[in-house]
């Protein structure tokens, strides 16, 4: 099933985001081997050069390391992964706060709404 | 290093003064997946036929690996026309033998493997297959070649979404840095994610030749949206 | 590469040709069987008339079927080189010479073999006509045997019969090739028309055929003049005539081949 990608923005950036999410969420664990460029490109239904560019970007950031014999591995650096997880979470929070404030809510109202929603989800 | 494909002032006029291809000049390199995009009647098919030696140019030249269309260029080109061009009373395995006989770079095992993954029995006659299956067979035969230039003319038009996915994935997995795939289509949004470059053609002339990335970064639009802008009446 | 192309052309054409030849053999077989059974040796005028009519129909159908071979091969050529299939044919890494030559060779073989079978059938039937029919029936068909002419023909061949036989076979081959190539050239020329290409081909065929007929007559006239006014015997006439006809057929084959090749390589414009 082709990945859901937005044609308006550079594809490689979206691929980077998606792979980051997969690593952060544990779909790929630290030290796991990633599929080859071609395999992943076929899976995502994107151009292999684009996938290559995404991989290069991930490698530059250190999230992925290329080993000569074994291929591309997810980093074992758990701190880095947690750092990215936190950064992505902050991004989502930022968006959430912006939207809530647009609706007219204040910060303390947002907090109590959040707690209420979580309680409802748990039951 | 000669370009893979070079056209210089390529022109094709028909008797009643219709100019299908108008002094077209272009250079195409290796290792790219390129979309040849343009409205109906823009000269896409004519250009493709000229590359394959199915039409003789009125003026200008077309060179593949530095040679005019001929036996040598045909060895290096894998062409998928828009029509059913295989003998319909032939069986699939006969077609595989045929291609294997005439093309040195044809990989029979690859063809059989792809047929199997698509659940197509190899001893069926072509005419008993549905349109979509026939197109898959034609694509499999082309993709089992190890060519320098793959030319696919409307490979996904009139095909169901699942087959479409298969076709696109096959094109991607077949990719190698020495070969180029030229995709001619008007279904841009379906294929733009697999393209490296695009060539916009109109009235037999090249309007734009650029990379997909440039379009997304410079214009913040999808190729489909950009195309609509460029070709708006 | 040439053998490969020929193999595929043979495979896609032999079945229909076989059918045509089977028709020839079957009808002749039936004729021979009825003759041997003495069906036609009656005093009934009705049956003899019927026999004569059937014989005429037989000859017409035989000639028709053998012409059908050329038409079928021409249609196959058209489909292979100019219809949707042409998108495959002309993108194969095969030179135009090989494409044309392999079609010509296979077409000629089909045509030649069919002609041989046709001749064998006719001579076979005639032999049985002579041997099985009674004199009344023969009179109805006006079958006469001219010893003088037969003797002339015999002497014409007696000297160097082997080489003359070879020449005759060669002539028949060339004649078949000539019919095939004329048809191919007509099909190729028809493609020059922008519309109504098939009608164009037919017109070109008629045109080319007419030109050949006129040219043949021009070549033959000197010989007829010689035979009438010179002291040339029938023997020498036949010998010389055969040679001239063979050379003429050869020239025609070459010309039509070159025309078709030129049109295929320089003037190809597929729809």
C-alpha cells in the first residue's frame, strides 16, 4: 500500500518524517536493519532517488548509520531517539496550542479540558 | 559521455501541413525516471514513435547513445506502446520465448516470477485474458528486459488501481542508475511521486524540462497543479 | 537472426497454407476416385455433362486457391508490417533486410510448394482422365493427344534434361518470388497514401501487374517474330524462351525487393 504523501511538499522531507516516526514509535527498534532503498521506495511508491535523499538526510542527522557489510541500521543511541520523540511531541503540542487558542481558550482552560478528555478516554 | 537520448531540431510534419513535432531539441541523461507530460495532441506519441524508428523525421535528428534509430538502438530500448501490439493468438509462454529469442537482455526467470506473483498462468492465450491482465503481461515483458531506455506510453491508463500500484512498484524496483524510464501519461497525480524529472510538451515543442523537486520547492505545488497552471487554456 | 525470423513467419502462416493445399489434394483425390470407379464412363449425356461442368469448376477453384496463397501472404505481410503488430515487428532489433527477406523466402516457399502440388494435382487428374475415361467422355471434354507436339517437347528436353529441369524449377521459384514481391511492393506503395491505404495497395497492385504484363509482351514479341519469320524450331524457342523468362523474372524480383526495402526503411510512417 503506497504511503500517503502530499504532492505539494518535497517528498523526501515527508519520508524523513515518516521514518522518524517509525523509529520513535518502536516500529524500527534501535539497531534494527532498515529495508534497502529500492525495497522501501517500491513499498512507499516513490522515486528511488527521492528515497535515497531521505536516507542521506537521516544519516546526516545520525538517526541511521550505514554499515559496509550489514547495510543501514537504526542508531543504538537511545538518547537521540528520545530527543527526537520529544521534539516531535513538542511540535504536535505547539500545533495543538495554536489551534485551541484560535478557538478562544486560555491556558488553564486547555489544561482542565485535557485532563477531562484523558479521564473519559480511560473509562 | 554521450547523452542517452538527444534530439536536435527534430521535426515531423504530415502531408496536410500538420506539424506534430516542431524543431524539438532535448537531451536526456541516464538513471532518471522521467515523465513526458502534455495535453492530447501535444506530440508525445509522435516523439516516442520517432525515437523508436516507427516514423521517419521530416527534419532534424534523433540519437540514442549517439546512433540514429536502427538495429543497435532497438537492442537498448524497451518500448511499451499504448495499444495491444502482440499477436492475440499467442500463448504467454510463447511470447516469453519470442522475446527471449530476439532480445539478448531478456530475463526469462524474471518474467515467469512476475507472472506468478500476478497469478497469471503462462499457457493461456493472450486473447482469453482481460484487458487489464493483457496490459500487465505486456508490461512484464518490457520490464523483464535489461535495457538502457524504457519507454512506457500510458502504462496505467484504463487499468484498475491495484494493477496501477503493481505497475508503479515494478517500475521502481526495476530502477538502476544506468537506465532511464520515460513515462508518457496524462494521469499526472498518480505517478508524480515516482518521477525524478518532468518534460512538458506542447504543440510539438518542449515547454519545460525540470526536476520534480524544483517544482515542489520553487512553486510549492504538486506537479499536477503546476501542470494545470502551465497548460490552462 | 534471419533463421529466427523465418521460423516465426513459418509458424504463423503454415496452418492456413496447409489447409489450402489439403483442399487441392482432397478435391483431386475425389476426382481421381470417381474416375477410377468408372463413374463417368456412361452413355448418359446428363452425367457426362455434369462431369464436364465439375471439371471446369475444379480447374477454376484450383486456380483460385493458388492465387489465394499470394493474397493471404500479402495480407499477412500487411498485418505484420503496418497494423498494430507492426509496433512489435519494427521495434525488434532486426534489420529491414532480414524482415523483408525472411517474409519473402517463407512466402516464396509457400507459393512454390502450393504451385507444385497444384501442378501435380492437375497432371495427376489429366493422367487419370486419359486412362480411365472411355472415348465418348473424352470427346465431350475434347481431350486429344498430339503425337507431333509431344515429340517436339521431348526433344526439347532430351538434351541436357537435368540442367533444363533445374532451370524450370529455378524459374518456378523465381515466379513464386516474383508474385510475392509484387504483392509486397503493392502493399508498401499503398502505405504512401494518407487515407484509403488498402484501396491504394489494390490500385498499385493492378498498376504493377499491368506494367509487368506489358513488359513481358515487349520481351516476348521479338521471339514470336523470330519463330514466324526465322528458321527457328520450337525446341530452340522453348530453350531460349525459358532462359529469357527466368532472367526477366529475376530482374523483376530484384526491382520489387528494392522498392519495398526502400519504402520500409525510408518511408515508414506507422499510424
